[in-house]
């Protein structure tokens, strides 16, 4: 990771970095005119420029760019996937807790194939894996359990399983392609499923309660370890579970 001098607090202007880069509020990122990217947390678009609003580590991939920082509270970003807890229903909408400053809204027909006569009947405490379709710091975020084409594409009501909370940084690591954190799990267990919300929540389902507990314990302890120590950690967790 590229770092800047500890005494350098002046704002700088930069191209999209090829490696993680430490940035501070006020820095400006230049994005080529022929490139379309999703602007994520810690950044804002103003006067045809992308400006850093939160200090942290600037990261990017082919589709998006964001500032990685372990916020305690999730800030909704359009198109991010989150795990929400249904709090209740208000007319045709569900009120859903996603860990942000505002409770989110999920339409009862925002599911694949749902109509006014045929739609899910969710109870308080139900879990949903949804995408954010509207986000503004001053209003309630909106959710949907379908993609832009109206298909679920993995977005769903999460039944059974077990949800854990973790840092926002860990969730981003888990969602990176070929995440080293997931490799030991894939070698150890044949049947398990994870839904990773960018809001610091992970839903775990496996072929046994014991395996689900092992996976949850491993995820809660793995964040600060180097990739070479992850397999040893999982073996310790498996051994300690009996």
C-alpha cells in the first residue's frame, strides 16, 4: 500500500491508483472522461471532479472506486448489497434496519414475480439480502430484492442460517474476487453458503449447526491476520470446537 508522509496534510490531485493509496479529505481523483465508475463511500462528485470526503485507503476495481475505512456506522451507497432486518410494515412497505443512520424502506412488491396479490409476507425479525436503489444522507434509503432487470440474482429473503456482525472492512475483503479469507473455508467444508452485506453483516448457512458456528468463529477472528495464517486459524477453531 502506498503511503504519504505523516507531515503531508495538503490536498493532492491524482489519477486512479493501481494500488491501495492513503488519502485525506480534500484530495481529488481524476477519472478519464471515457471511463464510467461507481463512486463509493468516502467520495463525492462535484464540479466534474471526484473529491475525497473521508480520510482512509483509496481502493478501486474495474467498476468502482471508494475509500476504505472501518466506520462504525454504515453509509448507504447505491447498488451495494446489504443484509437487512425487517422491523415492521407500513402500508405496502417494510421498514428495514441496515445499520445506517436511517431505517430503510423495502417495497412489498420489490421481489421477483411479486404482485399486489402475490407477494412475500415478512414478519419482524426476517432477514433480507437486498440492493440499495436510492441513497441520500437526508432521507431513508430504499431497497429492492431484484436487480435492474427484475430478477432476484441471489437477492432474497434469508431463511434459516445465522447472521453475524463484523467490521465494514472485513465485508469488503470477503467480497473481493478470490478472497484469501474464503479459501480455507472452501477446503474445509463442502456445503456452506455466505451472503455478505456491505453493511457489516454476514449470513451463514451450512449442512450442520456445528459447521455454522465454526465458520462464524473463524470470520470473527480472521480480519487482521495475514493470508498465510488463515488456514492455521481455521484448524485451531475446528479443533477447539471438538
